[in-house]
C-alpha cells in the first residue's frame, strides 16, 4: 500500500487520468507541467484542462481540482487581462452544465445545486464509497460529463465559437445580476474570458 501523504502529485494525477478518465478520446495532449505548483495542463483543439493538486488532509486524504480554460488561459494564475479588463480565465464546470441543460439563470442563482448529472457524486452514500479518495471520484465525474455532453461541452470554451461563449457570458451575467456580486471579490465571478 502506498503512503497517501507522500506520493508524487504529478505522477498521481497522470495515473488518475489514465485509470479514471478517457481524456485521450478527446485528443488532449499534455502542454504544461509545474512540479513546484503541482499543476498539469492539457490542450485540445477546443480548450485547455488544468489539474491542480490540492494536497493531503488528515480527514479527507488527497484532493485535486479540475478547471477549464479557453486556449488563451495562462499556465499559472486564474485571472488575466483580456481587452483591457481583468477576468477569470480558468473555470469550474457546474455553471457550464446548467447553461448546456437550458436552466434559467433565476433557477441557478437561487438554488446553488449541482447539475442533475453530477448530483449523485455529492450524495453521502457515493462519497462513503470513495472515502479519502476524492481525486478518483472527481475524475470519474468529469469523465461522465465529457461522455454525456461530448464535444458540445468543450465547444463552450472554444475560441472558434464566440457565439456560444457570448451566450454563456450573458447567462453568467444574468445569474450574477440575480444572485448579487460580493464587493470583496474582484473581479466579479461573471467576468470571464
């Protein structure tokens, strides 16, 4: 049995991708790796995917985060300057799923819930099966999203599809218009690029 506290983060993320996802199906290729920051980035013709090692916690074990970016997203840092405005270049996926499912911004703003596809991954019974193995269930969840939505999911981030991205930006703006924008978060969460 391996010592979960002392594993190589990069090798563990690569193992997870190979064992728990089908990233190669979508022609993603490794583009960037930082041993210091524990980051792996993969590019495809559509977008970028960033895996960030969260580290080890006594109660929860190891953790990772998965973010999506358009092809201009920087390797390091979550924000960038785009057309003279600071914006978020790396994104979580739940709002994208709500957008693709056609949920109304008012519904998303008032009820901060996962999409119907990912809901089961947050239920207690499911989490018990994966106790201390968040990276495995997270990668399985993302793989299920990729399989369910197919290329439609990745096209939201595609620079060649500005019409889709524009509709997504309007959707996010509407969500934040209803939900509100905390003044201490700069830029606001709907400032995406």
